C-alpha cells in the first residue's frame, strides 16, 4: 500500500518541477535580452546672432543692428565713453530704458536690419582736457522672442545674448 501512496506524490512533484522549469526559461530570456541601436542624426537648433553696424561722422555714431541669426529677436543698445553721451532716434523706433539701454521697439526678424537708426553723439573735450583720441564703445544684446498665452510677443532680458560671446547672461 505504501508504494501506491508514494506514486501520485512523486508524479505531482515531477509535474510541478517540469512546469517550473518551463517558466524559468522564459524568465531568464526576459532578464538577459538586450538590444543596441546605432547611427545618429545631426541636429542644428539654430541660434540668434546680432551684429551692430556703426557709421561714424562728425555728429557721432549712427547705429543699426543686423540679425544674422536663425530666429526673430528683440535688441537693445548701450554705449560707453569717457564723456557724456546723447542718444537720439530721429525716425523713432527706439525707446530709452531706465537701465541705460535703448530698446528697439519692434521684433527684429531673422536676416533683417533695424529700420530706424540710433544716433549716439558726444561733445569732444576741448582745452586742457582735450585728448588725442578716445573711444565710444557700443554694446548690443539680443533676446529671443517669447509669446504669452494670448500670442503676444514679449522680451525676457534675463536671458540676453551678448554679441561678443553668444553666451546667455542670467
């Protein structure tokens, strides 16, 4: 009687072992499978680059900005000199800011130049204070055009791009 009692128990154990061994194979395949991919795509995200165009005459510097980049942008200009400077926008289009910069009022499209120029004049020192030469340094910055939820364009000058380095200032 004892032999008959062990036979179903052994068969049940063998069936469980066989079933278990079948599932282990698929689990091992799951944990050891890997795949690799090759190739690449060169992406050019573009960049906004602006360049000042300065014409100089006896009245001072006449500044326009050229957008040589891939995107529309806003621009601003500021000048430094050892003498007092006077800014004038005879045709409009430029607005003085509280921070000493002059802001172009319109969006400057990619590949375009500011339509209105900004004139920067100075009074050359005379007498004993007269220098043999001095520089009026014009800097300009740009920032990409951003849009609010209503689709209106605005500038975020916390992310200005300087012309010399192309770096973003924050």
